[in-house]
């Protein structure tokens, strides 16, 4: 009866392996396959041991059984870790495999040394053979290894249950059931009888449960199910090449779209195929030169295909190139119609918008010019300071300063002429005074900054460009603030001063230094440069020093042109 029990168990394990082979998918974890492959072999060992007529045959059968005791336990542990999405590094797996292999070497020494069994003999019980063993030191090591694998498995399941939302609790429950059955059969039932092993029964129960788990886990692997779904649709596919541009294979959809691919032998150079050379190989070479060139469109037989080029990844290793091909005809036709409509509408709107913007800009410049015409001492100041601001902005963009974007720079250049609009509120007696101001007059003159911000706010209050409005207000309001906090009107300090105001301050002061005023002669460029440099960190933002230096030569050339 015992021999029949082992034979039935072996036969069932074979059937379950057959079921696994039928449902096998290329994306299954390799440890699933190893586990299902080992179980019938181990169960066959139990059959041979029960039928053994001599000690030598029994020992060979026992060594086969311990393939399960050693390696099968390792494979089950690694399978559970994979299901729980706990991934060991390769060196860790190799270390575990080495430890297991070394332990199994001691199993292979049974009958020749006392490492695993000190003594072993054959005994017949109720018509079947069993081994009578006197355990050696490495059998204790085997138990330690086995318990360690169990503990790691139990910890992985507990950790996933508590901390991983991407692992199903149902799956973890099935894994716990499997481990419970194994522990019961290996340790618990031995307390009842030592003449019959229930471990083979635990193996086939584990097979059944793992088949249930596999069926469910496949649905959780979104990448694999997604790829399978794409392939079934037929309008999307893949084609792959290694790093040497040898053809590796393609999906059926690609072969239907490009029948020429069927003529190419796997692992042959794709450069020998005229179609691939002018399409896929060219796209791959463009991609290697510039990874942003990862998308192209290809027209064939009145169809439009969208091709995405990427690296062919094997885990973390780049093994070549892969092209994802999608029939994008309908979408492209729709986009074309939509673009035509949008372009027509955009052109009409842009034309009207440009007209409004031009009128708006002309109004602003007219107001700025009107203010400047009232001030005897600042002729051309608006044009010159705006140009200096542009020079500094250009140097910041050249150096790819993280402080500024191209759009921000354009808005600042456009806002620069508005920095002195507040002078329109200053009395002519003060504004046009041909000399230095008294302290009282200077206090009144200082109010032009706040007044300018209010005027700019009223002018731009209905604009849709909130950033431009803010930049323009800040330029007018804070261009007389100083880095050390001693400026006006608010006494802002350091980074409290908006960037646009800090740039405007350099342009404003530089122009005042190198330009002739009714109350002073113009300075030389060297003298003006020294004052600007000395003011870095006190009057000006020292972080702008490098951009000022870069722009200095252009500034001086510009002012020389203005003089001529």
C-alpha cells in the first residue's frame, strides 16, 4: 500500500507538471518552472526508495529525495520572494545556490563518509523499504538551512501583507497555506509515523496551490498582459535588433505590416535588407546620435505608422534596440484636419492679437517718451537702459542661468522702458531742475518708484499676461532698491528684491554714470565699471556680476555708437 501511495503521488505530480506545461508562458518566473520540474523527480526518488532491494539502491534514491530537501526548498523560497515582489541581487541568489550545493555535496557523500549520515542501513517494513539513519553533523546543518529558508519565506509573506499594496492578500493567504501544509507534513505527521513520508503529498498539494497562484498572478503582471493584448489587436507590434544591428525577431503584427521582414533570418545583419536599411536602421542610427529622436512617422500603402525607438532592455542591461510600431493613420488624419482648422483660427486670432499688442506697446512707449521729454537730463535714457537690460539678459541665457528663462527675459526687456513712468507724477519744478536736489526735493523725487508701480498696475490691469504685469510693476517699483537694504521705496534687502528689479538697477545706474546730465559730466567707461564692480554685494546683486562682465564690451560698444 505504501509503494502504491508513492506511485500515485508520483503520477499525480507528473499530471500537474503537464498542466503547468500547457499553461506555461514565456514570462513565468524561472523558479516556478524549476520547482515543477524538480517535484516529480523527487517523488520518483520516494518510489525507488520504497522499492529498493538493497542498501546501495536505497542510498541513490535517498540522494534523489534530498534534491527536494535542498534545492526545492530554495526554489520555493525564491518563488515566494518573487511573488511578494522582494527581489534579491544576483550575488545573493548565487550565494544561496552555492550554500545549498555545498550542503548537497555532503548528501552525496552518504555511504562513503559520516558527514551527513554516520551510519545507514536498510529495513523492510510492511513490504516497503526504509532507511535507518544515524545523523551526522551536516544533517544538523541541513535542518538549520531548511528552517532558515522557511523563516525567510514567512518573513517575506508577513512583510508583503503589511507593507505592499501591489501584492494580493489572497495570494499571500495561499502561500501561507502552502507553507503550513509543508511544515505539517515535514514535521507534524512524523510524530504519528516514521514509516511513511508525507512530504511527497505536501509537494503535490503545493503544485495545485501554485497553479492557482500562477493563474491569478498572470493577471497582476500588467506589462505582460498589456503586451499580449497589444499583439492580439494586430495594429501594433515590435521589432528588435541587437547592438550590432542583427535582426532578433518581430511580432506577427509587424510581419503583416512589413511582409519583407519574413525574408530575414534571425541573427542575420539587418543592414543587408534594403527596406530595413532605409527605415529601421536609419532611425536607430539617428536615435543613437540624439536620443530625443525617438519618434518617427512612416507612410506606406496609404497608411501612416508611428514608430517609437528605444533601447532593448534585459533587466538593467541594454542589449540592443526595439521599435514599437503602431498604425496611426486615423489619428493622423484627424490631427491633420484639426491642425488645419486650428491654424486658420490661430492666424486670425494672432493677427488681431498682434494688432492689439502693437497698439498697447505703442501706448506704453508713448507714455515713457512723454515722461522722458519732461526730464531735461535723461534724453535717450529709455532706449539705452532697455538695450543694457537686453545685453545682460542675453548673457544670462547664453550661460543657461537657472535664474531666468527665455520667456521671462523677453518680458523683462519689454517692461524695461516702463521703469520711470512714475516721473509723470513729479512736479516739473523738481523733475526739470538743472542741478542737485535738496533733501526735501529728493524725498519727493523718490516717490516716482511707488507712483510708477501704481501707474503700471492701472495700465496693465486688464492684460491676460499676469507674469508680464508683475515684471513691469516690479521694474518700476523696485529698481532703486539696494542689495544691502539701503535703497528705496521699501528698503528691500538681498533676495527680497525681485530679479527683474536687480537687473534693471544695474542698467539704470550704468546709464546714469556714463551719460551727461545737467548737474554732471559723463564718466569714462573705466570709472563707471569700477563703480559698478565696487557696488556688487552692497548696491547690486553680486550673483549678476558674471553676466555684467560678459555684457560689458557690448555695452561700451553700444554707447560709443550712441555718441557718434
